[in-house]
């Protein structure tokens, strides 16, 4: 286990909700690049963002550099604590079972399936000479958009870490604001198929990106015509 894991163990919910301060977010993103357990935790909670948009109570807004106030911090710790207890008690057993069907990857199944017909498939453009081939299907739903990703690691990298390199699936809205939806690991020759959700409608999605887990580099991108 990563030696810094204890410090960040309850930060996954606040990270996905965008409620960490800029300093804390940078620190957590650096930690994600070296901690498989926290990476899995972020992947598990990311699809709930679309579902939370249906709750009448307002979601926490991004905090200032000094961090969230006491009331908001208490709320976020409570959210993260409940998620951690659910993980320990087997609440995500269905997710684990679905992930076992994906070869050499961590797949995050969507909690709520779309009742509409599958949407169109778009190829992602390589922006960084990455050894990847990827496409996304965008399907409109009552709660937002279902995003189905197929990503093949076609390169041969001799120094790939055990389990493969970590990647992140992100969505960008019309204003340029990005949100990480899911993360996974890919090794040479592997193919990842995963589903994620966003509360954005199909027409409000500006781009879908594959990034480094730290979020500092965009590797592949599909850009919509808004």
C-alpha cells in the first residue's frame, strides 16, 4: 500500500464532487498516480455524479484555495465515510462482478441504464502520440448522458508498470470545465470497455478526453461541434 494512503483514504468523494481546494486537488492527483487503491475508489464513486444531479439539495461548489468551510468539510467527510463503509460491507459487489468481465482493466459499470436507443460512436483523436486506439458512444438519458468507451492499448512498452499504465476518462462541458468520470489501467495488448455517466446532456458535452490520471496531459480527445 502507498505510504501516503492513510492521509487520502477519505478524499475520493470530495475529489469527484470537485470540492477540494486547488492545493488539495493537486496533492490528491499526484497521489492517484502512485496509489492503486485510491484510483479504484475514485473509479467506483465517479458514476454517481450523474445520479446526484437528481437530488434537490445543491451539491457542494468548488472550494477556494484555503479549502472548504467547516460545514462543507463536515458534509464531504460524511459522504466519504458512508462510501467507505459501503465498500467494506459489500455495497459495490455488483460493480466488482461486472469489472471481472473486463480483461486487464478496471471497468466502471453505469448504475442506471439508459432506456433510449444507443447513440452514435465517435473515434478519439490522438494528441500525444499515445499507443492507444479509442472510441466513445454517447447515449442520451433522462438523467444526462451515458458514455461507453472502448480503448485498445496497441503499443509495445517494455517498462510498463505492473498492471499497466493508469488512464482517466474525462468530460468537458461547453464552458471548458472538465470532470473526471472514471479511471483504469491498461497494459500492452489489452482492450478496455467501460461505461460512465455524466449529468450533462449530449448537446452540452464539449469534448470527451483520455488523460493521464494526474490530469496534466490530454492524450486523446473527441471534440463535439457545439
